[in-house]
């Protein structure tokens, strides 16, 4: 039989912190913590709930227990022994939980059902204890096999699915009638164990004609997956029955210390815990619980008021639980979740170009900062208009910052004006007070790439061709004493001052008494 329970944190020995959804095992303390809602704005209330459940700790599955109390009423039990046996059985009944069930079987020469399986709530306990008090006074011989056989048959027929099943067989002697062979008892107990029934045997000692057969009872308990207990006197029966009850349900958690550490800069405790704490100081709430019995829970709820926008995060463990159990001391668990702020921002951006040509590599850098109270790992992206062209992961501690750099090769880009943005956490997995401060932008004008043509080359060739003759003519004229002279008065009006071919100014050389066109490179008649 298996029982699966969804939990947030599991404590075992040695102690390990496990994620939510782990299956529990027998003999553990299960802790859960919830905070609702998961996001709160300034002034809103959040409810915190801490649950500590001490589960059963014996062989079998956790959960309710079906128990069968098999009580010896043979002649040798007469007197104080019988009264002490009934007192011990009633103490066991009182120690059961409301979801458990118990049955009473009495035996001597035969075995009878004194009280069938009854739920051990307050009325059920009263009925069971009344049935124990009404057991017929002791007489007769000891048919131990009949008692064990009946209790196993009843448990197989009436035991509830999902309940742990335990038989407590108490006797002060040895089998005197019926089956007396040890192997048959062992086979019967082993068969019961294979069906999930645990058998505990209790031997009431002392000298007598038929003293308790400790070896037989030990063999039955071993085969039945339980334990054998020996009580030298009947006054010790009560403690043994209570010890078996603890064995069935598991030992309690003791000296339980619960500490909740609230971030006072983010939330305010409203002093409304359902279980008053032992102390509160500077956001630290402390409870000390003497004992949490097995198969029970300790639950506390309280509220806080958000001072700014806060979120519930599972990466921090502000709750500490320390307890003792089953001889182990100071078992510790650090329990999530906690309350935090999460906010990352881009505080500046710069680029090495405001204008570029297609094919250029443009460099960008930005300063990114973590304003939250926990470390964050997130993506920072470079966007051209609304398209992400580059991305890189960034990890920052609380209060930390860094410079992020990108290079964008514009070879495949089209011309135009771009809004270039660097965005921290573009998917908005980190929520902050300001939903816009994770972005900074600059403008980039992207123009076509300039392509060289033959025109510049032609210009470079023609300009020297036009200039060289002029320079040469000027130099030659100076060397010969030539040069432009003032046109004689007698020639004015006889010749044109411009070339009739190219319509450009002429130069008059007195040595030749002729007009010269430096552009057409000819004399004008």
C-alpha cells in the first residue's frame, strides 16, 4: 500500500532540502509554507501560513491506524494483573487519534470479539473503554493461537485501505490448548506481515506454573514485523502500551523552534498571528513549541502589509525550523518561500555612431543595474526598432551593476532611421515598481553605402590637361619677355576682346602683335 503526499519541504535524517512535490517517507517531519497573494502592491495584505506535520514513524504507511487489542483473560490473569491489563489497554485507546480505529478481542479457551472496530473519536473511545471494562473475569486455559488467528482474520476482513494495521497481543503464559507448535505461530504471523499487518507481543512475566513463553512471543513479533515487550509486573503494562502507540504513530517532535525573518523594508507585520509568538523583534517572529505529537500538525497564520511592490520568491528561505526527534537533536530546515522586490533597469546607453552606412559595424553599450533585493539572472537584448538583433545573459547580485556591450553588423539591414534600444529582461520575468526603466534608446541613421564611379576619375584627368597648357604658356611668356600687355589704343575696336571660337578672353602678345587664345591654343587674325 502506498500513500503519496505533495509537500513543499521534506525533513529526513540526514537533513536534506528538497524541492516542492517530493514524496514523503515514513518517519519524517513535513513542513509547508504559503504566502498569498504572490504579488502585492503598497498597502495590500499578504497572508503567511506555516504548517509543521509530524508523520507516523513505524513500519508500514503513514496515515490512520487500525489496531486490535488482544487481551488475555485466562485464569492466571486473575486479580491485579487483569485490572492493570485493562488500564493499560484503555490508556492505549486514549492515545489514539480521531481518525484511528480500534478493536478489542478477549481470549481464554476461545477468542471472542469484545468490541468491533470503532473510530477513536471522543464517543468511540468511551465505547471502547466501556467494552474493556466489561470483559468477563479471568478463567480457563490459554488458546493463544485462536486469539492470534481471529485478530488477523478480523484485520484482513475489516481493516481499511490506507490505514496502518497493528495487532497488540498480550499474555502472561504459554499456549496450553489448541495449536501449541511454534512453527505454526510463526507461519501465521509471517502471512499476516505479508498483508501489511504488524504484530506486537507483550509478555507479562513472573514465576508460576505456566510462565510466559518469551521465546514464542519473540518469534511471533519477529515474523510479524513488530517487537516483543516484556513486563516483569503488571504495573509496567501501561507504559508498554503507550510505547507501542508511539511506535505505531511515530515519536513526537520536541523542542520545536520556529523563526520567521521578515524584510522590514518591504513589509510590516500586523501582530495577528493565530498562535501568539514567544517574541517579536525587528521583523523576527519566534515561536517555541514544546511538542508536536506524531500524526498531528502545528499550523500558524499571520498577515503582513506591503510597503512597496513585492513578490513571493522560492529562492530565499526566511523561515527556520529546528526540532528534536527520536534521539536526534537540533534538526534544522530552512524553509521557502520569502518576500522580495525584483527590479532590473538600464540606466544609460551610448553608441559610437549616430550615422552609418549599410555594412558598417555599430557599437553600443549600456549600464544595467539590479535594484531588487535578491540576485537575478536575466537576458539583456539589443533591439533595432522592435526586432532583437543581439542578446546576452547577465547575472547580478542585489544592488549590483555592469556594462553590457553589443556590436551590430548592418550588412543585412535596410536604410532608414532606427530606434536602437537595449532592454534588460525583455520577457518581463523580473517585475519591478517601474515597468519602463528596463529600456534605454538611441537613434541611428543608416544610409546607402557610397559606390565609386568613373566620373571622379575623368575629372581628375581633365583638370590637369586644362591647367598644364596655361601654366606652360605663362612660364614660356615670362622666359621670352612675352606676356600680356595693355592693348594699344590703335588696336582697340579693331579686334574682339574674346575668342570668336570659344568666346573666352584673349591675350595680346606685343612681340608678335597678335591676339592669342590660350584655350583654343591659336592666334587670332
